[in-house]
């Protein structure tokens, strides 16, 4: 077997391994999030809102690596559930500002239990998790830089 054949094996594709791990991770989250009536994307959105308290749509999209077309239905459903509000910025109506509500803040306690469950489930040790987190953050930074070029 030559090098090309070895390189092109599915098991040797980093992109496939990342994809498969991401799918399995989100699949493991699903039953817990279903109990709370959240999708994975809604969950990630709430994580940012709990951290920021208020953020505009553009900044949220940058944080989540999602465009406004993808985020709009997510935000609409979160607002319907009473977790967030969406308001136009009074100084610039082109900007949509998102705020977490009191109901949304209360949801944080419920979601914390998911984190605890995931921590006990994770096949990766704390030390290895930190290394992986650092590598992924670096990769995302480099991908962003390449997109700007």
C-alpha cells in the first residue's frame, strides 16, 4: 500500500474523527436537553447569554460561528419560551440586542446538571480535556484568520 492510500483511509482523516466525536457528543446531550425543551444550538446560545447577559446578534454569531439566518429561528424560539428578549438597539436600529430574562437565568441551574452528567460520562480525563480544548481553540483562531485572508 502506498502513502496516498494510507493518507486517504477514513480512520486517518482528522476531519472525520472530529465530525464523529462531535456527533456522538451532541447525541449524548440530546436526551438531557430534550427534557428541558432545548436544542443543542439553543443550549450553546444560552451559554453565551449567561456569560454576557446581553449581546448583539453579530457578536453572538461570531461567538457561535453561526450566521444570522441560522440564529434567527433559534432566537425566536428562545424568546417564545421566555428565556431571552430581542430588541433593536436604540442608538442603531440595525443592531438586534439580546438579553437573558429572569426565566432564562433560572434555566441555568437546570442546565448545570447536564454539565455534571457530561463530566461523569466523558471518556477524556481532565488533563487531556484541557490539552484538547487548547488545541481546538488554536485551530478555530487559525481558521478565522484564514477566512479573513
